[in-house]
């Protein structure tokens, strides 16, 4: 017992030493803030986007949306127990996928456009073939011991999931089995995003931390702290060198991966609502963040200033997405509607 | 759980934490000024191709409802 206690004390001392070392290394490269550096950058002015379409069809709260790679189709998930696939150019519904479990929290489109996946309080990720005559269940990925909060396809044969059981997981869709389990968070994982080069991914969790993972090695490479509550949303800056997070602490933050720290924060004393979702415009200059206050607020990524707002929903904005061609933003809400803006 | 199993769990956990922190401590870091400059450069290089920043002419707007034209 005494030997074990001695070892634990030594390990704890080493932990404290390493934490101090990390903080010192971060401080050593912290030679100025991004907002100061961006002082000379021209302002974007007031960003005023119009609501071009309202997509009506769901009968209950919308929890998640994801654009297809063609920037035209989009899938949405509602706790009315349905996934709807929309043609956003016409506003028409193309496919309706009835869910076994209505408690859906996340939906994803495969890059090929052939498959969609969803999951939620059933703790499973179900993959559907939507190119069949009627949507067919391809796989039920069942191993998480907590709710499915987020899923993203790498291809038609691999999918990443984030779960309330505090882990993320890479699945092989040919076998339906887990390839890699990513363990390190100490709170429910709420959101994940794939890097542009697909070698890494980031996760945000209820432990208020964001983590960068090596997809193939299965290891956590970096941990970012600073938020004081659950991180609900996370995204990569388009060049893959920085990440943006949104939290229940009512703020968003940008962390640079190469300097390993927060470089700018996005908060406003008048904004007292949690951030539910976020997406960046194609150049990375604008952040569209959905809030519990029924709005999607627009931030200037470089200057940290609020530059616009998308108002029109009658309840919390639960999901936000920008298609690959960057031609618009889609917001989904607990009011059961999706709105397209540009 | 016996106290022996409990304490070996604690040790295993502490060892994993140390291993993780060693990974995170070992990375190379660049200066925030360089990181900021790179992000600013990316935005400026890609800004003119960002439809949400530049605006979209009505004729090219895929989401805008096209009003029918009447030939009078």
C-alpha cells in the first residue's frame, strides 16, 4: 500500500510538472493577440443576409442538419421521428426516412450522397442507403453506452461518432464493427469535426475541453481549455490550422493548433444564451453561430466583433450549416423550420 | 471492489494521465503572431471567392425564388 501511494504521489507530481511546462510553453509563444494583429484589416461592415427560403415539413423540434457534398441537397433530423432530405434549390422534399427511435440528436450525409446516418438517445448510429427505391437500413452501429451526439462519414466505408459515454469512435461500415475508440474526455462528447485532410479530427465535450485526435493512431494530440461550460459545437477553420468552438458559457473561441492556444474569443455582454451550433463561411472570415436566444449571430473571425444576425426563428437555433460551395447558410430550429440565408 | 483493485485502478489512471500529458507537452509551438498572420492571409486570399462575404447576384443565387416573368 505504501509503495503504491508513493508511486501515485510521484505520478501526481509529474502531472503537475507537465501541466506547468505546457502552460509555460504556451505563454512563451504568446507574443500578441489576434484581435490586435487584425487591427489593420479592413472591417467587413454589417453583414445582412436575407431569408431566401423556409423549409416546412417537420412536425417537431429539429436537432440536426447536414449539407450534402453537392451543396444542393441537405438532410435534417427532427424528434418527430423523421429524417428529411431536401432539394434546397426548389425547397422540395426528396426523401423521408422514418426512424425506429424518434429521439434523434445527429444526422450526417456521406460525401458520396448515397448514405445518411443518424442516432441519438438509442445510443446507436444507424446508416441508411437513400439511393434504394425506399430508404434501407444498411447498418446499426451498436456499441456506445451513451447517447449519440454527433456523426460524420469519412467515406461510404468509415464513419466517426461522438457519444454521451465520453468516447468517440471510428467504425468500419463493411463489418459494422468499431475500428478505434478514442478515450480521453471526462464528460459527454457533444460534437466532432473532421480536418480538411482527414488525418485528424476534433471533439468538444461537457468537460469544457476541445481535443485534437490522430485518426489512424487513435491518440489525443492536443487539449484546449478555456471554456467554462459544455462545448456544444466545433469546426475547423478552412485551412485546418485552427478550430472554433461554441459553448453553453455563451461564448465561442478560436484556438490555433500550431501555437496550441486560444487566439481570440467571441462574446458580448448582451448575449446571455448558450451556443448550440456553428459554421464558418468559405474564407473563414465569418462565423455563423446558433444560440438559445432564437438567433444565429454572425462574428468577424479575425476582429472578434459581432457583424450581423439571422433572425426569424421562433425558438432555439439548434443547428447551422454552410454548404461546400459557400453559397448560403442553413439554420434549423426547435420551431420545426429550416431557413436558408444568403 | 477490493482496496487493492481500487488502488491499482488509480495507478493505471495516473499513469495514463502522465502519458497523455507527456504527448501534449512534447509538441512544437509557433508564435501566436505568426499563427494570426497566417489566418489573416488565408482570409484575405480567399475573401473574394467567399459568396457570403462578397454577395451573390440575383441571377446566380440558387436559393432565391425566381419570380415568373410575364411578357406584356
